[in-house]
C-alpha cells in the first residue's frame, strides 16, 4: 500500500485496467490517475501533487484529456480517480497548448526558479510572453509558484499551521503572519522538503535551526543525550512526544534515532543473556 | 478592543462554521481596522491558527491591518472613469489631502492623512460608469467629478483648505 491510499482506506480495492496514451495500465479502482501514470513511467508534469496529501488540483500542470463512458473532458490527473475502461491522453494538441501557456505563466511567476526553467524546457517552452514578477525583497527569492504544498504539509500533516497564503491576486505570497517569526512553527522543515522549486531557505547553525524565508524563525536544536549530536528541533521533539501513543520511554526519549536503536539492541541482548544466564543455573 | 468586548462578539456566533468572517467584520467595523493584538487574542480564543486569520484578513479588501481615517474617499479607477480623467481626480485628491502616493505590501492603494481624518483608496468600477468619473465617500457616490469640484465636496466632510 502506498501513501496514495491515505484517506481512501474505506474503498474496496478492485484491480482494473485503464488506458494511458493507449497503454494498458493496471490500477486499483479509485486510485489517483497521476500516481498510476508515474508508476507506469508516463511523465506528466506536476507541481502541487503530493501522495500523502488530499488531492488539491492547484497548479493545473497535470492537465490531461480523459474519456469516460464516451464522454471526453479536460481534467487534472492528480484529482482524477481511476475507473474501469477510463482512457487518458497526456499530449493531445489541446493539452499541449494549455500546458505551454501554463509554463509561460510559471516562468513569469517564478523567474528565478531553475526547476521551473528545466521543467518548461523539457516541454519546449523557454520563453515567456508574460511580465516577469520581480521583487528583490521576496522572502522566497522569486522561486515560489504558489503551489501551496508547504502550507498544506505544515497544516494537514504537521498540524502546525505556521504559514499560509497572504494577500490575493498578483500580490499573493506564502509566509508567516506579519512576515515575522511565528511560535506555531515546529522547525520540522517539512515545507522546505516538499517545495518543488527549493524556494524555502532553512539553515542549521550553532545549535539552532533558522528559517530564513519565514521571518527568520529560530528554533533551538536538541542534542542527543548519548552521543551529543544535534538531531532534531526542540519544538518538534516536544510535539512528537506529545502525539505518540504511547510516548517514547523516558529513558530513551532524549536519544537520537541511531543511539536509540543501539540502546534498544543493547537492552535486548542483555535481557537475552540474562535469561540464558538464569537458564544455566537450573 | 478589550477582551470583554471580543468575548461578547464571539458569544454571538454559536456555530463554529463560517463565524470567522462575521467576527472579523465586527472587529473591523468597531475599530476601523483589525488590530494585531485583537487578532492574536482571537486566534487563542477560537483555537484557529494566526496564519489562517491573517490569510483571511489580507485576502478580503474589506479588512484593513492599519487604522483608517474617519472618512474613506475611494476613487474609481475603472476603465470608464479612467478614460474620463480619474487619474487627474486622484492626483488632485492627493494634493488636497496632502498625502503621498503609496501602495501597501499587498498592492492595495490606501493612504491615511496624518490627522487620521481621511483615507484615500482606489477601486475598480462602482458600476456607475454612466456618471464617470466617480468617487465614493463613506458610501455616497459623487458622479461627473472634476478636479475643480473636489474641494467643495471634501468640505462637507470637514476638510478645510490648509
Ligand atoms: S514556497 Fe514552495 S512549496 Fe510553498 S507555495 Fe511556494 S513553491 Fe509551493
Ligand atoms: S499536480 Fe495536478 S494540479 Fe498540480
Ligand atoms: S469605471 Fe468607474 S464606475 Fe465604472
């Protein structure tokens, strides 16, 4: 079972066949078509899809033509669910036209993003006829495409909700309230990990994590009580410990994952030797 | 706004869905803007992330993060008004009110005079194109405006030639 099934566990899993660009592909009923395509090696450009999150359909790049029971429509592959006999085409002239305009828009929206330039170039788009968005004070360095992944991960997965969209229309940006350090941030860095254009600047230095893009939030890092290495932001450690049921045993809670594993193995071996030792006396 | 007043507003909204905008609207109306400490208090009281509230407040042009003046003068910069000289109306108003052009970080044009009497804003089409160029003061529309007529209009709202 892949991440893609989160939230769909109630669905019965029925194997079905769908056609992608004429190729027969096995899928589970209700599976996200974009995920089937990627598994089958069919490239569909996408920016706002993340298997562990609810379908969003924000970036519009994964647009395909879908024919279901004789009805054809244009739709986003990241929100389209597989049904028996579904036919999907990823490069009809209409899809290509649509996609090219989008690439031009993204080149203007995030003129500093190498990811976008490379992605667009793969589809033959190297220039944009739209006005490029240039803002030297942009906290995201002209690389943000407003896909919303960071906001969704921060809210839906981490439950922190430290960042969100601000303003509207052409002035929309993502950041913390008042563009200042926000105590809701756990310092987990999930936003930077998920960002398709590597727009979010995070740095670990002198025992703290600095979130440069988010108003310079500083979160102290925690040292492993065994090996002494910094291994996680303090706030994240507290939040994880409070969420886990049951929590990590108190004698292990301050250890980094490597030391924790070592300690567990150590305890296992000792316990084993002890029983064996006891056995000898009998 | 003190905590008691905020609690009173919140208590009028019993259903958790859709109450955010209502509460924010009452804060905006009573304070003339959304003060930061009130927004932070609201976030704690409703257990809604500050980032979400800030997102809402910056999305709707109805809300303002800065105090606005006693009277709000809005100049229509829609197509019809533009063609009929809205730009000149705007520069004249700026001159009369003694303010410098400025856009806020959200791209919104909104400037308030030092004495907090007037806030000058711009809008796109009031739907009154037939009487262009149009300005709106505190909800009252003034059509066929000319730079010459502006002082007279403003005087009704307490403006005096400096
Ligand atoms: S910062 Fe990155 S993840 Fe967040 S909206 Fe912009 S492009 Fe998407
Ligand atoms: S990946 Fe489908 S709309 Fe963004
Ligand atoms: S353009 Fe000014 S009212 Fe329509």
